[in-house]
């Protein structure tokens, strides 16, 4: 599983002109399941994201997690993170999980994040989404388990 994390001041996702998810300070997590990903990998990625120290402490060092700062999380599915760009000028998406399995693992990831107790919002799996954000820093990290 892959997650692209962006520390944000605010973020939102819109589908068909309607805002369906919106957060203040916290994390925007773009999430992708790859072929052969497991439930265990999904849980491991969620736990890592929730504990990943990318928020500043009182000394300005990245020593706090989204959980430590009681931030919000916006989880958006993005299968393009699994793109194989090694050859040619058009990405291949064969590394991505099949749609049904990708949806199942995405929903499981969201369940793990919600279980943390943090305010959690989501996009809509498979929809044409418009994602807006104010990246704080900018701070962006790519996690893969």
C-alpha cells in the first residue's frame, strides 16, 4: 500500500460540485492499494501514518504525529500512485490493485484511521474528485509498506 501524506492547514474534496469531505489542520492522505497488498499491510500503513512525526514541536522540530496534535485526516483514494512510469510516455497502472480489491482495502484503511478517534473525512472511491489543499510547509511524504 502507498500513501502520499501532505501536512495541510486545510483540505477538501469535491464530487459533482458538492464538497463531500473537508478538514482543517492535519493530513491529506492520498491512498493506493497495489496488487498483492494484504489487510495486514493496510493496517500497518494506517498505523504508520497516524504515528509519523511530521508536525512541529515547541522547538520547530518534526517530532509530533497527527495523533499527537489531534489533527484531522482527509483520506482520498488515488490509484495513480501505483503507476509504472519506467518506460514510454504513458503510465501503466498494472501495479494497482483491481478495482474491487482496491475499494475494499481503501475502505479498510479508512476504518483503521477512524478507529484512532481523529476527525476523519474521505473522498469517494472511483469518483472524479477535485481536491483542494493548502500544504503546510510544504511538507509531503511518500509512505509505502
